[in-house]
C-alpha cells in the first residue's frame, strides 16, 4: 500500500522537485511542516556558531610525551635525563619531537 502511493506520488511529481519536498509533504501536514521550519530557524538564531578562523587561531595542539614502562633511545639525537630526584627517567630528542618519552 505504502509503496504504491509513493510510486504514484513520484510519477505525478515533476522532475524539478526534489525527493525531500515530496517526502516532507507526505509525512507532515502543511501547518505542522511550517511550524517545524520556524522552530528550526529559531534554533539556528539562538545558537550562533563561532567562525572557523577564530577557533583555528585560538587552538594550538602541542605534542605530549609517551609514557612507557621501559624507555629507549630511538635515534642518535635522543638523550636520557633523570628528574624529580631520580624518580623518573625521561628521553628528550633534539631531532624528532615524537621520540619524547617518560618512564612511569
């Protein structure tokens, strides 16, 4: 039954209409559809979105440190450093910041 009515609506509708408008007309009455559109426009006005240029400038991601049970020097630029009274062993690399590690 539903498939037959859908096919008849699609045949009757000209090709210039989008399928969304046909589906919207069949699912909602005109008044409820208009109220839905007005509510959606009010929601978009109530919650302004920040421009992407401001958010990109404000947020700068910094690379952290890997935490491992056993740390190793991964290249010839890596140095082993003991800090916090010998409690932690750090690997600091001057050539590649991805090699930063902390034993812990």
